[in-house]
C-alpha cells in the first residue's frame, strides 16, 4: 500500500502544478497589452511622384480623380529603370487594398506580377468608355485595361470587383 500513497501525491502535485501554470497564464494575459484592431495606415501625398512619372513615362500615367476622402493613398512609386513601372496603392473605405499598376513590361509577365498569379476570365466590364478584363485566382483580383499599346494598366487588390471598378472609373489619363 505504500506505492499507492506515492502515486496520489504525484497526481495531486501534477494537478497543483497545472493550476499554478493556468493562473500564471491568466495573469500574463491580463497584464500584457493586446490590440485587436488593425493599425492606422498613414496617408501619403502622391502629387509630386505623379508629376514626375507623367514627365518620365513613355505612356499616359493614370491616377484617380474625384475619389472620396475615405479612400486613403498609402503607397506610391515610379521606377523608370524597371520597365517604367508606376504604382499607386490605396486603402478603400472598407479597409481593403486597391492598387493601380502600369508598366511597359511584357503584358503577361506584368499582369502576373500585379495580380500575384491571377488568370484571365472570360468576363469583361465596360467602365466609362474603356473595356476591362477580369483576372482572378491570384492573391489579388484584378481588372486589366484592354487595348493599351505600349503599356499595361492593372487595377488589383483585395477589394471586391465593385471596389476595383470604382477605382478604374476614377482613373484619369492625361
């Protein structure tokens, strides 16, 4: 019978240890700050980069006009050495990402990069006086502007096609 008393102590000690670990985890959880909302993304001013890109690019550089202030520009860059690549990123009112991408790079390669693996669908949209082809299946859904000789224009992101279409509709080409 001496063996059973030792087993009872071991089980009791194990339960006691688990209880102390649970209490310690609870205390740590309470005192360690945790923030569940997304960080506030800083708005950027893209006017200077847009003017620079419009002077340097061999194609008409697109930028939105008339978007509500709830659309927040978050990133901008023009890379002349990299196929005259124009990038303008936004956060839409729902917190989704939308980007405008343009380049003189080979069309198929550029669309693959801009949509991060998207493939053309048989669906097109008429937005304003332009036709856009839907791409899906990549990290981003995308709208690709048809018939743009010398460059490719892509509106892509995590937003719905409705959100992408709002951006496409706001794009103005000089």
